[in-house]
């Protein structure tokens, strides 16, 4: 009897191990292929009058598909599952402003009801730069494309106020010079192309007018 019980127990153990093994692997070839290409996407939240305005940015994945889900883990071990944010049309996890650089783990799983339900498909990491307090500088208002004026960047980490002013003033000056150069070019075209055309037009207008006057006097 004991021998039979041992055999039965061993059989059940093998079955359980087999089930766990099957769950640990995703047998969906298409999903496995997709997982090799998936990447993390950082999206800054620019909405100020929405119920998601509390979030500073979102972490999502691309390319996205509905039969997967993500679990995002911050450096403190806090976990959050992805959700659909209709206001910004993405599936991901909302995060708050980080004063210092922070690295997140983004784990991709098969979603409930998929062929790979609960199976870990891909482990990803993404580092978000520190919050840039200089983004509030008035000179950054119309120069958001400048690296030192981005909301999240490490470019200003060790930058002094004097260095920041020097860098942004140089950018603004160069940008203004570019605009002045464009205006100068346009004016040059006006002077060297439009003006001669007008002169020629006026000349022929007067000549035609003179000819018509002579014809009427005959």
C-alpha cells in the first residue's frame, strides 16, 4: 500500500511540475516574436485640466497589443499594473515627478485570456532623467526643444546659474540671428527681383499709355 501511495505521489508531482513548466513557456510563436521587438516608451504628460494631470509622465510599450499587460516596478519596489488612459490614447503606467534620475523595471506578461496568460514575455528597464528645475525659467518658455529646457533631463545636473544663463542666452542669440538672416534674405529677394520687375512693368505701362495717346491724337 505504501509503495502504491509513493508511486501515486510521484506521478502527481511529475504532473504538477509539467503544468508549471508549460505555464513558464509561451507557445504562441507570434507573441514570442513580438516580444523580441517590444520597447519602453516615455511620454511626458502635458495635460493640466484632466483627472490624469497628477501624473508627470507615462511609461508604455511599443508596439502595443491588447493580449499583453505590463507591470512597472520602481526603485523602491512599488508595483503598478498598466491601464488604459483614454485622454492621451495609450496603455501604460502613470508616474509622478522624480527629482532625481530613476530606473524602472517594466515586465511584460501575457494578458488574461491570451494564449500566454500570466507568462513573463520580456523584462525591460527604462531610466527617466531627473526633473529639470530650470524648465521654469522664462527663457525656456519658447525654447522647449533645447536640451537644457526639457522637463526631464540630466544636462543641467551640475550646471551653475551662470553656466545656464550663458548657454541659453547663446542659444537665444543664435536663434534670433537665424531669424534676422532669414528676414535679410527675403528683403534681398524683394530688392533684387521684385523691384526690377516693378520698374520694368512701370516702364512698359508708360510706353503703352504713350502709344495709345498718340493713336487717339491722329
